[in-house]
């Protein structure tokens, strides 16, 4: 099969996003990951591209207040991989949308125990 005959699903770049939350009262780390099917990749790519990755170079701003969370976000789509470390107070706007979407999708993919 010639490369121009590949199915559209295989031509769509793979998307993977991982969110890790650390800190808080108990200091327990939580991790959520999503690798959506190719048909959903464009929606997730838009969420990734909306975040201000260029403003997250260097260590995160120290969290304000006791028992606050720190967030680590890693995202890849196509050949582009990005990473950000954020203090809890910096998780707003597009960051909040992306993190909440990953958490929701990851929680929905876990089958309830019987």
C-alpha cells in the first residue's frame, strides 16, 4: 500500500497527555493520563495548543498558602512534546480546561469495581 493510501486514522498524529498533581494536605501524588483515539485527536490538540507553554520555562512559582497542589503537565501530539510545572494558583484559563478534561477522561475510562 502506498503512503498516500493510508487510512485517515493512521495519518492523524497520536496525542498523549499526562497530568500529575502533588502536594496538598496528605502530600499524595495523583496521576491521570489520556491517549484519545485518532478521531478525537484534533479536539485534544486544540486544548494543548491553547495553553501558554512558552510561559512555563523554569521552576513554578511557589504555591501561596499551606497544603497547596503543584501540577505537572506533559503533552505530545504529532512530533511535538511539551512539559510544564505549575503552582496551584497558576492553573487557570486554558490550563484548567486541559487539566480538567484529562482528569475527567481518565476517570471515565476506569471501570467501576463490582
